[in-house]
């Protein structure tokens, strides 16, 4: 998880992890390390290797741990979204391909709330009879 954290995020993380043990918090933190299995995360958190797979399974069913994981994920995605937005903005001006520039610009506009209206074609089948009485 990122070291950049707001006071509100810190308070939310502390509240979500208040009743968790240090091992449980370490397990969740390890889940954010690419390439680690759930068992690896449990072993690195300090659980016995022989029971780590069972312990990891048990931990991933604990409502407190699931809530803490959700809070951690929201915080991580917030930081990653800022980076991703910068990549898209850069692509819209520096990409070699005009198609990539166009797609990046469209993505930026879509995310900013300027998505074009979806065009829908309606096809109605049947008979239509019109009678106009001008008398």
C-alpha cells in the first residue's frame, strides 16, 4: 500500500483495523505484493508454514479482514487512478499514433463527464394507417 495517505484515509484505515492483530494487518499488507500466493502472504505475516494455507483461507473469510482489505483497496485505487490519469493525458499529446491520441483524448473526456450521447436506432415494424379529414 502507498505511503501517501490523507488524515481521513488514515482514520478510516485505523478504524477498520482496530480489532485486528498485527499478524492479520501484515497478512493484508502482503496481499498487495504482486506474485505472492495467499499462503506466502500468511507465512510472511508470521503464521506457521505448515498451517499457512488453512490460516490464509480462514483469514479471507473474516468480516473484519474483508472490511480492512476493502478500505486498503479503495486507498490504493485512489492513488493509482491519479497515476493512470497522468498516463492517459500524456498519451493524448505524445503518442506517435493518431488513433492512440484520439482514444486517450476520448477516455479523458468520458471520465470527465463529457461522454457523447449513445446513439440508438429504433426499428418498428407494423402497419401504419393515417386518415386526415379536412372537412
